[in-house]
C-alpha cells in the first residue's frame, strides 16, 4: 500500500478530503472483486505492454527465433506454461505438439 499511502498523504495535505479512507476502500474493492475486474483492467491497459516482450529485454537466446515469436504472441501465463514444458521435455517435444495442433486445426 505504499503508493496509496503516498497518495493519501498528498491528498490529505493538499485537498483535505475527509472521505479518503472510503475512497481507498472503494478502489481496493474495485481491484479485488471479480465482478468489477479492476486488477485485470489495470494489467491489460498498463502493465501488459511492459511484460509482453520481457524475453527480448533480457536477450533470452535459449529459444530459436520462431519459438520466440510464438512465445511473444501468448499471454504471460501461457508463455510461462510453455516455457516450463520446453524446459521439462525439450524443444523437440514442443515442436511435435505444435505440429499436432496444426494438423488437428487443419482437419476442421
């Protein structure tokens, strides 16, 4: 709550809003409750653009270039699952899964 605490100190001194604790409560409820989906909104709008290409920032060269492109198009959770699969079973097994999925998609 460091950011909210800093904002609270500035808002109390500058604006003097006496309902700040209630505003903070409403904001936290908006973030946490699934019916509002606030945390997902903030992630999609602001955080995801920085996390999306995180592998390219660190020069992650353990994957071939075509696999890097596929990983960058995935969501963060899916990318982590695929990276765990590749680390466990190897990139050849991942290629077989991709080919099988492609073959299955072409049948339809």
